């Protein structure tokens, strides 16, 4: 009986050790997403680019891959000419070790032009911990549910 109890205690401790970092990662990533949205709405595309690793890759829908902070900054600046008011909702964060995580979420935004429309979609990103900050290493999204 003692052996069973000690094994159960080990299993519970292991599960709690996994849950704690996962919830901390999710909270930190959601805070980074809120700041990213704030920068987008202010037109601070250098600020947005600072959320990406130096060698990050963005995979926008219907376009070529975009690599590196400068190119990603230019991509978002160009997109801001066509869309506004992005909203990000984190659905799931899966730790990939202590310094990486995969996030799945949904987004909505509004198109600009004579007949603005709301567009929604989904995304998946890979985050890397660089120093004390979470940075986007891979960013892919598309419209639809």
C-alpha cells in the first residue's frame, strides 16, 4: 500500500510540475499578444517586429514566406494598409520544453475600403523564450474556421 501511495504522489507531483509551467507560459503569451495588438493599432511596426526572433519566419496566406525581423516589419506595415482592429484569442498553449511553446488561436480583423468586412480565422505559432521574453519563431495563419 505504501508503494502505491508513494507512486501516486510521484504521479501527482509530475502532473502539477507540467501544469504550472504551462499555465505560466499561456499567461505570458497572452500578455505578449495583447502588447502585439496594441503596437499594431498604434502603427508601431518596429515594435511588432521586436516580438519575433531574428530568424523568424511568417507564412501569410496566399503569399511567399517572409523571413527576418525587417521583412516581417515591412509585411505587417503593408497589411495595416488593408486591415485594422486585430483581435487574438489564445485557445491552447502547449509547452515544448522550458523555452518553447506552440500556441493555437483564432483571430478577427476588419478590412479597410469602401465596404469593410470582418474577417476571422485561425493561427498557429511557435514561441521561443529568448532571455526573459517570449518571441515568435514561426507564425502562420489563414481565414476560415
